[in-house]
């Protein structure tokens, strides 16, 4: 027969020792407990010494550095956090220098504005060509309108002559 999902295995019994047994060294795992206890005592002693030193030397505060930061001095401007400037301390006389892309964009806009002013005045080659085309188109339309009027007049004369 199938036993099901889990097979029955003897798990054994766990024995828990009291702190007194561990301190006395009669527990089943005395080594690790003793090491942990010694480390705790050492840490407590170091904290007491540090607290005494901190009370004496409040003026010297150093930041904790991660990894190898304390060993290697790096001149990376991205690591510095930007300082916030208050409105009263801000220097409005100092002008911000524009980046190359910003300068090029402004120059491009100004050049386009100048070109459009010249275009309106008709001083550019493209404007001259456009005006010539426009004049030609106006002339053709005027001629076409004149032809239509003449044809209408001719039709009306034919009608009047046919009636008579």
C-alpha cells in the first residue's frame, strides 16, 4: 500500500539545555555558546570604552565608510551630495554657464528667427522665387478671368441677336 505524501521517518528528539547547563559546560553544544558569550562580553566592554572616548572627544566625528572607501581616496564629483542653497544665501549676480547643447539650441532658434524676418521682407532667395511664382499665378488667373468674361459677353450677344 502507498503510504501517502510523506514517509514516516524518525526525527529524533531535541534536547534543550538551560542557560545554567550551557554556562557550566555540561550542555550538548558548549563550544558555540561559550564563543557567543565571550563575543558578547567583549562587545559590551568595547562599547563601554567607546562611550568613554566619545564623551572625551566630541569634536572629532568621522563618517563610517563602507568597504574600501576608507583606504582609497577618490576624487569623484558624483559622490558628493549637492548642497541646498537657501534663498537668502543665493547669488543672483552669478550667471549660470550654458552647456554646449543649450548654446547651440539657442543659436539655432535665433538664426531661424532672423531667417523668418528676412523671409517676410522678401530678401531671401526662396522668398524671391515664391513672389515670382505668386505674380505668375496672379497673372494667369487674371487672364483666365478676362477670358471667362469675354466668353460670357459673347454668349449674351449671341442670345440677344438670336432673339431679334
